[in-house]
C-alpha cells in the first residue's frame, strides 16, 4: 500500500508532508513560517500578530500626515537650493526620519499597526517631493521669469528659432519639476523613509 500524497492547502499543485503545528493544515515550504515553537502556516502566524497590533483606524492617516508635513519642510529647503542640497540631504535624512517616527509614535500613543510604517514612509516620500516642487517654484529667478514672459509673446516661428539656437527659456513649473528629483531630494527622502521603517517596524 502506497502512502497518500498530500498537497499544500494554499498551493494545491505542490506536494508536501509538512503540517502547521497549530491548525495541522498541510503547507509547502513557501507557506511555512519558522517560529520559536515550530513551523506554522502564515494564517496562524497572522492571527497571533493581530493580537499584538492595536492601531486605531485613523492612526495610518496620522502617521502619513505627520511624516508628510515634516518631510515637506525638508523638501522645500532642498528644492530651493537645488543641486547644492546633496550634502544637506545626506546629513539630514536619517535623523529627520528618526524624529518623524518618534513624533508619529507619540501622536498615536505608541499603538502598533501592521502597515503603519508603510503609511509613514509614504508620507515621507510624498512630502519631500511636494516640498521640493514648492521650493523650486520659490527659487525661480526673476531673470528667467522675464525671459519666459518675453518668449511667450513671440510668434511661433521666432520661438522655434530660439529653441533651435539652444537658448534656455523655461517656465516656472518646468523649473520646479527639475528641482524635484535632484540627488539631494532623493537622498533625503530615501534615508528618512528608511529611518522611519527601522524605527516603526521594530
């Protein structure tokens, strides 16, 4: 008599003999999670984690809002200074993220949530990018503004000739967009988001 072939409860096409030591369902190696008390399926592990997470429904929005607001200030500075902001982004990114995470945890009374860190990190990125754009708008030089206004009043044929000649005529919004993805903004947003992740994921 041959042994009965058993399959993973989640992936019915995968043979397995491994069972969850809590619910006893069959699970493949991709579904198994090693815990201090043995292998368990992801559903049982999630049920245990759910008892640990106690975040309120509004905590995700609070985390996003606080981090976005603080990161907007950093992005504003970096968007204003442009390419000169790389050093600022590298130096300020990690400690800024640590402060954002701490203020967020204080605001939500240190409640835990499965995806809180994702909302907070998302707020960092959105805030930094929006702030950089606003900073770029503020940094738009008067000389470029005057040149662009004159350029807009020219006939299309003359505008094409100026473009072909390589003269730099740029609108305020295009100027600001160029300030959004500078190395300084990327460094600040990336390091801050990573710092938030480390602080809130633990």
